[in-house]
DNA sequence: TTCACAGTGGGGAAAAGTGGGGAAGAATGG
DNA sequence: CCATTCTTCCCCACTTTTCCCCACTGTGAA
C-alpha cells in the first residue's frame, strides 16, 4: 500500500523498479486498465502494444473504439529524480485513486488500484485461486 | 478536456504535439470523422490517405460518395504561434463542438469530440471494453 | 549510533494553456 | 473601382499546471 501525495505522485517501489528494463529509461505510459484500475507500461512494453494497435483496421468501428478506449487517457511520463510517477487527475478519477494506492507488478506492466476497489474485485470473483490455477495452467 | 475560445481555436496538448512528425511542419487537415467527431490529420498522414482515395474508382457511386464525404468539409490549416488550430464553423457545427472539446490522439490522427457526445458514444456501445480487448488483441 | 536507502512533502522556475487587441487580407455592396 | 464590413491570423500578456530540485522522515543493517 503506497501513498499518493497532493500532487498526484506515486513512488514506484524499488523492488518493482528493478524489473523494469534499463532501456525503458524511466519512461512509462499510464493508461486505463481493463478493470477499474490503471496500467503503467514501461515504454518498451508500450511500444509493443502500440504496434499491435497499428495492425488493427481504422475502418472497423469496433477496432476504432478499442483504440480510442486505450489511447483516450494514455499519457507518457517520466519518473522524477525520486522515482515517482505523477498520475494525471483524469486517470486518478477513473480508477478512483485518492490518497492510497495498491501497486501490483504483473509481467509486462504495473497495475495501480484503489485498495478498496481491489478488495471488492477479488471478492466479486466467484472462482477460487486454486481452480483458476488448474484451468489456466496446462 | 480542453477549451475552445470564442474564435474557434483549440490548443493542441503539447503531449500530442510531440508525436506529430516534424515534416508535417505544424500543418494539418481537419475534416469530419466517421463518427460525430472531427479528424485532424498531420499533413503527411493526410497525404497518405489522399493517395488511397485516388485508388478508389470514381465510376463507383459508393466510392464517389465516400470521397465526397471526406473532402466536402476538409480544410488545411496551420498551428499559430501558440500551437493552436482554428476549426472552421461548419466543422464545429457538424461535431457540435462548442466551448469544450475532448482531444484524443489515435495512432495516425487526432480526434476532436464534444465531450458529452463522446460519453454518449461510449455508453451506447453494448460490448464492454474488457471483452473487446480479449477479442481484438491476440 | 551512524550510514544508506526508501519514501514523503513542498517551493519555485519553466512550460503549457487561455484570452484578447489589432493589422492584414478577403468578401460584400454601391 | 473604391469603401466598408467581416474574417483570419499574428502577437503580446496573463493564468494555471507541470516538473525539477532540495530537504526531511523513517527504517533496517552494520
């Protein structure tokens, strides 16, 4: 659980920072997540995602909509000298991130959650961790 | 969310400006979007689109119609020294852009929306962002 | 206790965004 | 063809936001 200061800044835990490639050079892209959370992509991971987006057709309405949804709130941003990233107000609002934030490093990106929202999300999932495990991993 | 002043000018967010190629030289083409919004193409992207249009058949009524729809309101325009672009009244009317505008950088162009219209557009879609994501991205 | 590192807080310069005056050019009417 | 009005756009000035930098606190290890 980490704090968000009045300027909307979040310190990236140093444990996580270690896993971010050096080529990302402290540059990230924040955007909305698929659930009610934010995704923080190191720039190199983001570039991969972006080139996938470019393969979509801009003449297909569903594709357009998806591209918009991802890019609408996307912001490039660099860590400051204290390894903090600042989260634009609109994104904080989307994920309802106020004073505290739950930071989860997934494989290719980092997720930011309102701690309460995250707890509710976990509870709302009917399937247990074990049963997902057995289904997903084959 | 950005403002439109009384003269119909819109500041391009500097974050977006960075992604516009230098060869575009602050020159854009505004035209109507496929939805009820406006498309703002950097001139180099516009030239690509235009050469695609040239490949359409002017003997096919559908093609003619499409070409007209795009070109009818298209207008070339340059950023002023404050990096603003001015949107002709007819286009503002088409997209119902009044005092406020939502600016979305998609990959090859920039979209301008009336904020309310955009919200309605998002809501009107039956399929969730999450489910499009899992379908579209593989 | 001291050092090092992680995290927090805030001041202030620089950049971004907004508003409007007025010259230059285009359109309209006589 | 000239005069008047309207529009466009260039430039200056003000406000707001961003972000860079410095300082402080707390914790754990030596």
